[in-house]
C-alpha cells in the first residue's frame, strides 16, 4: 500500500471511530508513525484528506459489491449479503462521524452523498432487472419509482428529527428499510429465498 492510500485508510478508521472534529492531523501522524509534514505533502488540508477518505469508501464499496454479485447464487442472495455487509459496517461507525460530516463539512456531505445515491440508484436498477430475468423480482413494478423510493428512504436515515441517533441505530434503520423493500418487490420464489437466508 502506497503512503497516500495508507494515510487515507488509517485516517478513515480514526474518523469513523472517534468522529472527524476530534481527530487532528497530529493525531493521524502519531497514529501512523510518520511526520505531519509527510501528510501535508500529500493533503494540503483536512478537507482534502476527508475527500480522499470518501473516494476510498466509494471505491472499496464498488469492489466489494462486484465480489458479492459474482459469488452469489442469485440476485436475492446478492442483495441480502450486500445489505448485511453494510449493516455490520455501520455498527462499527461512531454516530459522531455522521454528525460531524453533516454539520461541519456540508459541501463534502452533499457532493459525496449525491454521488453515492447515484451509484446506489444504478446498482438497484441492475438488481431489479437481473432479478426479473431470474424470476425472483416481480415484473409488474415500475423500476424507476421503487428505486427512487428506497434511495430516498436511505437518505432520510440521516434526518435527526425523524430518527435521532440516540433512539434509532443506523444499522437497524438500514436493515428495516432493505428487508421491507426486497420483500415488497419479490415474487413468491424470491420470498422463499429471503426466508431461507434470514433463518
């Protein structure tokens, strides 16, 4: 792993564990055992480092998604495994990470959030079409409508008025949204697979 990628990866772990505001460049340098100067030679500001962290997340997520699709027996299994991975990942992230990115880095939050939603939209469309070909997703649904509905549900997970983080965990929200979505668009054969996987 090259130095830039190592700094990005380790910084991301710190941000996700303790929040963004509480982690300084000094903390990152000390944790990595390198000089702060080395970090600033590659990232001029903390904002630039944070952007790199989000690009890293998106790239790793895309790589993981393709690995899951290729190793799954069908689209339902791929969807459930993908959601399971996301649920486990969210459980390990401090609520302060989401709070900090939304409050103190709104431009990065909105830009990267939009990029992630667009990728998510296209991914779900592909899931639906493949599932229809396999006979596990109903053909009578409007793929654009149901995909926009679930992407909006994922978006409002971050609404603190609706879902304060001290009352609702993001992992629980994600799991409830995803399972109800896939059950709603699955055929009888698809539901059998969902029940087998959940049991």
